C-alpha cells in the first residue's frame, strides 16, 4: 500500500489515550481543516513526540498515511501556549477556543485558524481577563462566518441602543421599538458588555458569553459546550 507524507501547519484541538502508549490526536490544519492522527508511543517515558500530542500545541506536522488514517512522524513545535495551563480561567477559555476551532473547521477555515491562534496568544501572554478574550473571540468568529452582531446599534432603525435589546433570527440585534412580537431579550447589562461599552462581574460575563454562544449556535450551527461554561457557573 502506498503512503504519502502530508505536511501541515496545525494546532492540536484534542488528544485521547489509545492502546497502551499511543494517543489519537485531532489536529486542525490552517489549509486542511480537521485531521485525525495517531501519535505512536508518545505516552512512553521520554517519548520524543510527547509535545506533539498536547492540546494547544502549534507546529509544523508531518503525517504519514492515506485515506484519513495518519501517523504523526515529525513535529517541529512553533508554540506550546503551555503558559495558559497555569491559570484555570484562561485554560477554560482556551478549551472553548479549541472546541470552536475544531467544530468550525470541517472545511479549511484559515480566518478562524488565525483568530484562534491570536486568541491563544492573548490568553498566554496578554493582560486581558479571560472572559473578555472569550467575548472578543466569539464576536470575531461571528464576523468571520458572515454573521457579525453589533450590540451598540439597532440593525433595523440604526439607532444607538442604550437599554435592553433583542435578538431576532431575521434581523440580528434590534431595539425595543423594532422588536415586533418576538425576539430574545438581551438585558442592558449584558448588551453593554457584549458591545464593549462597560465592564461587569465575572459571573455576569460568563452569562453574557453563554448568551453569545447561543447566538453563535443559532447563526452558524456551531454548538459550543466546553468547561468554560459548565465549570464556571
Ligand atoms: Zn430599532
């Protein structure tokens, strides 16, 4: 059986143990989308490619195999983002980024790949609170997928919104006057936070980001269900 090497710049989004010392690694490649590959023997002591199977690892991978069955043969690490693992809130935020990257990359999605890398970089080296980074990432993902939401203006009458707003499938974010008979309520504290107009508490930021993730699901079909939400409420 012929095999061919695949070279890909990729991020590890998931890794699960397999057999005694192998890992099954899910990779998202900048120009390939989601790939699955085995990291053979990487759980053995002093395994050379251990880091290649760590979630968040970003590197130049060489995979060997065919028809979607690959083995990782080489990896030249570009960035581990391992600093993120020292802060639990940033770690949860990073898990949300990885899940979104994987689910949003069934086809190659270079814009999302770049947004995810920038976000991991901010989580590792930036001063921003993790919740704010998650908000900005989800807003960026909506923009990339052509579903950008503006929480500062009504999408129908274009007024500046300074009170409760509403989300409607057909219209996006609208004001009280334009809501009609339906629409999902966005209270003003949540709205102002999502519009980047004001700060709020950690629990309210989480609640705001859960609502934002609901809008992501309704507009893009990507359902996000990470520890960022489940562990922090
Ligand atoms: Zn309006």
